């Protein structure tokens, strides 16, 4: 088991290096940050001085090596746009994104598993068929369109919920949260539903298909023949054996929720890291873009590592093989 974990950690480190290299290479083609940092009255001397100050006059391998060296210490440089430490900016924006992602993940996982189990057990019922038909909306419509529809219905027409912003927040040390205020909770509802709807429908349909497959197995028929109750069969035997592939998808979707929060944050003007990344692209703020992509990569890698470890606790066969 230990050797497996160490092997996965080594693979994860290699993935991060490759992602950092690809991202840092792509940033060379998004534009020259000097053009956005200096006005029209600039001179060639000003350009050369700023380029040297930022280290942009050095070869690409040197720039990348210095970036990795500083990133390993939690230092991602200074934002070209704001002139502040990137790590400081990310710490300000991270609570909003992580809070939104956490609430969206809870909605997606709880409702996805519950609806998936229900539609599998009551697969011929009217409500189950209605849920499956309605789930096509979450799969088919793009995220930005779902967000716009929710804004139109609940903000413009009904006026129940705010259409943008995070609302009033409370500071708890370096963390800021909107979960302790009424306006913060209201502002969180629409973005969380928008971000979690696709993941919820994906998890629901996977749970349903896996549950139906498990319910056809011989040991389930044997359990029924022994006289076990439907509750015990469905939740103790069938659902447990359904969760191995479901956990894989859940792990991937947790990373996707954080990575693709960019669209939701843009639609709702949510002051998180996704909106920060969009603004960084517009101003060619390379340190911010690189730090954001590296941070998302770390989250993906850590989540996948946790999922792999959970396999051993859910499926005894993997413990034996390990």
C-alpha cells in the first residue's frame, strides 16, 4: 500500500511539471504584458528596463526554472497588473471560489446519489421517469446559459435572489465567508446550482446505471431468496458495490467544479479565482495565470490521489491486490 501511494505521488509530481511547462509555454503566445503595463508615451528604454526588471529578457528555460523554484516555496511572483504578490491576491480570492465549489459539490453529490438510487429502484415510476427526462437539461444546456436562465427567472422576473456579487461577507481570520449572512447565502444559491447542475446529472445517471447493473447480479438474487429486506439489499449490498466507479467520477468532478468555476464566476461576477484568471488573460498577467493553473493542477492531482486511496477502503479486492 505504501509503495502504491509513493508511486502515485511520483506520478503526480511529474504531471505537475508537465502542466507547468505546457501552461508556461502557452503564455508566450497570449501577448506581451509590456504593452499593457506601459502607456503610449513609452520609449524603447522604458520597454527594455521593464523587460529586464520582470526577467522577460531571459531565455525561456531560465524563466521556467525560476518559476518552479519560486513556486515550490509558495512564491508566484508579482502581478503585472496590480503590482502585488500573486500569492496574496490568490489568498484573497480563494475563499470565494472554494466556498462556491464546496456548496456546489455537496449539492451535486447528495442529490446525484439520492436521485440515482431512487431512479434505479423505482425505474418504472412516473417520478423516476420525470427526473431522468429533466436531467437532460443539465446535460445538454451549457453552463453559462443555465446561469442566464436562472438569473432571468429568479432575479429579473421574481426578484427573489441577487443576480451578481457575493453579498455581505464576514471575516474569520484570513478567510472571508458569506455563509453567515443572509445576503451571502442568497447570493450563493444561483451560482452553486449553476455550477453543480451538470455534475449532479452526471453522477445521478452513473449511479443509476451502475445500480441497475448491480441489482441484476446473482448475489442480489440470492439475498432476496434469503428473505432480506429491500432496504438492506439496496443500501447495504447494492449501493456499496456501486460506489467504486461513482467515486472515480466524483473525484474528477470535484476538480472540474473548481476548474470550470471560471464560467459561473464570470456570469455572476463572483469575486473568485476564476474571474481573476479571466481578467489576467485580458491584461496578459502571466504570473497570475501561471499560479492559477498550477493551483488547479495541484487540486486535481490531490483529489485523484485521495480517490485512489479510497478504493482500498471500499473494495477489499484492491486491498488484497495491493
